[in-house]
C-alpha cells in the first residue's frame, strides 16, 4: 500500500495534468499553475490547487492485518478522501476579466473530467498494481459549504471548483514481527485394507 507521500503525490498529479493540458492556451506557462492556498500573498500564478480537507473514508472496509513479506504483518492501510479547491488567483498580475476566468474554469473542469482517475502505482512506482484507482469527482457540497471554505481562510467567495479524490490508501508505518516456527510435528498415517 502507498506510503505517506501519497497525499502530496495526488496533488502533484493534478497539477502536472493541468500544466500538460492547459498550456499554452488558456494558461501561458506551466509556472502559472501551482499547489497553493488562496492565503498566499505576493505569488504570481493564475490557477491554484488548494487541499482544504482530508477525511478518513469510512465507507471503505479494510482487513485486520496485512502480510508484508514472509514473516511480517502490519496494521491495515487507512482509506482517505482528499478534498480540493481549484481557484483563480485574484492577486495575479495577469489582469484577468470575468470571461477569461470562466474559460479557465471551464477548461479545468474539462481536463479533470477527462483525467478523473490515476492508479496509485503510477504515483509510487514500487507499488503492486492491485490497488484500486484514485478517482477524482465533483465534491458533493452546497454553495453554502463552498462559501464556508472561503470564509475559513478569510477570503470572499469566488467562483471555484471543488473535487474529491478517493480512495487514497495510506499504509501503516508499524510492522509487527510474526513469531518464527521453532517446533514442527508431522505424522504419517498409512491406509490399508482394514481402512476400507
């Protein structure tokens, strides 16, 4: 299962995909798309990706223990859901007008719809391919909840996109050594005519 950098890897995947598909039109440079918070000041980018919430995904069940190698067990991985906001940087020096912002938001939505899943082993290449894909979908939140996200960072609401990425399995860092077999007994039973 994925190690702790998986959360940052999912964010990097989203930004990398947006950079590949949005440049040079409608965004002039890949440097204009960043992992950032709307609170960041004096940063000149156009599109920001903000991870605003992480929740354990209780809808997904996990086994009690997971075997690692021949003689080790670990606690099961925990499934998480990551919540993102894609926003336009209002302090950008690009002088964007409302139609420009709407085009950019539309292109982001189109790109995420077309690239809405990534396999964990594409993000961490040492993983086995048995893990389910991480799916990006529209976060099912109301306008009031979106406004509250903006209020939590002391910014006025602006048009933005909200996404949920799940399940993101995060492995345990604890390994449990299983006891070695020190004594084994074998028996042999021969069947003959009296057993028939």
